[in-house]
């Protein structure tokens, strides 16, 4: 019986060793899979962090661009507002000397140049009053309600935004305030 038992042991031993080796390989695979899962999770986390940082950078660039455009617009508006008294002086000179071609040419050239940068004169005399564009500084008796009869000071738009309202006198039926 010992011989049979020895034979059995000889047969069983390799099988048990194979089973042990298979279990060890399986255990190593589980560890390997666990390590791979951890690596995948870490890569996903890094990817999410990179995507978040990219979104933050894109938002920063958009905000910076918007701020730059606003500053550029404000700077241009400030420069043009600074030129308005000069335009007023030219208009007064042209009004007092209607035949002075030098003043007329100077004013027209300046207005043409500024119009290339978005400056427009607000229409006034003969039009209906629009409180977004006109400031009523006087009222006279007249036939047509709210018609502008005289412009005291020109108003201007910069890129369709009011930078100075026109100072105007309007007609009212049966009223006169001075």
C-alpha cells in the first residue's frame, strides 16, 4: 500500500503544484488588474484635471479679451470726447464765418476722419425729439408737437452709442418756456 500511496503522491504532487501555481498566477493577475485599475483611475483623474485647467484657461482668455476690448473702446471714447470741444469751436467758427472755406474744410476733414472710427453726428433740426439722443433745453410755441426747431449743441454717436446728446429747442403746441 505504501507503494500505491507513494505512486498516488507522485501523481497528486504535480497536480497540487499546478493548482498552487495556478492560484499564485491568478492572485498575481488580480494584483495586476488592481494595479491597472488604479492606474486607469489615476489617468482619468489627471485627464479631468487637465480638462478643468484647459476650461479655466479658455475662460481666462475670454475674460481677458473682453476686458481688453472694453479698455480699447473706453480709450477711444475718451479721446473722441476730448475732441468734441474742438469740433464745437470749429462749428462756431463756421457759423460765424459761413464763407470761410478753410474752417469748413478743416471741420469736414476732421469729421470724415473721425467717422472712419465710428463717430456720427446725431440728426436734430427738423426731426422729432428722441430723448435717447436729444436733451431739450428750450421749448417754443409751434405748429408741430416735439419737432426740433434749433440745435444749440451737436450730439454725437460712437459706434451707435451716444457719447453726447444734442442740446435742442423743440416746438410745443400752445406753450412757450424760456
